[in-house]
C-alpha cells in the first residue's frame, strides 16, 4: 500500500501548475492572481504561500495556508497519508518525517518553516530499494498490529540507521522512545531493526 502511494505521488507535478483558492475553489494561473483574488474576495483570510522544498529526493512546490502543519500539507497538498494525523500534539510520533537528517514531528512543524529543507517521508523510504531490508524485517517480525503507528516507527528507525548503521538494542529503544504504539508491539521493533541493520551491513 505504501509503495502504491509512493507511485501515485511520483505522478504529481514538481512545480505548481495551478493555484486554487482554499475558500471558494477558483483556480488561477499564478500566485499574483490568487493573491489579488484573496485581497478582493476574502480580505479577512490569510493568503496562501508557496513553499519550495526537496521532498523524497525531488524538488516540490506546495501551496499552503500559513497555519498549516507539514503533516497537513503532505496529506492535503500531495496526498501523502503515510505521515499520520493522530495525537496532533507532538507526543505519539506517528507523524515523524526526516528533515535535514533529523527525525522531526510533522504535526508540530509549520509547512512554511520548511522552505529550502530536505524532507523524507515513509513513502520515500518505501520507494528506495536500499531500505527494503528494513521494511521486510518489520513484516517478518510482525512489528505492527493495526499498523497506524508503523510509518512513524519506520521513519524513526531509518533516521537512527542513517546515523548509526550498527545500533545496539538499547540504542534502538532510545531512538524509538518518542513513538507510541497502542497495540504494544514495542519488543519487536528493536528486533526488526537489528535484523535489517545486519543484512544491510552484509549487503544482503
């Protein structure tokens, strides 16, 4: 499913080709026209802004409202649903993404703060063959039940392995300490990461 979403995402144009009013739905050819429309028809509303970033290895432009979080922008601007909306308070880890090499919470990061940043989501990880051992290990160890929190765990695990390709079990547990699983699959996550790390070091 995640791989299918990644394929759908790949078809989204990198550069904005239309600018849609978030209030009335009218579409404009450029940002200046949209700004004029907001000033004339919706003067009480905050005007959308364009955010340019590198997302999953490709340049992307997003049209977002200033108050949108990165999680909301990924879901509603690009259809990337792997970055989950759960607690919306920065305490569960289900919305974890990697930004400039660090695991960050997309629900507490404003999209407009991501200008020029490099962001990686679970869809980008799933589409990268280099990380197939990690996804396979998660499946083999059945490190999920309902699966809702699993993307956040995978992203946190990838962020750990980027910095430390040979983690200990304790280091795995500490790296995942910010991710919550209501199903209680915690013991299996470290086992999956350790197995994946071993295979990746061996080039398997």
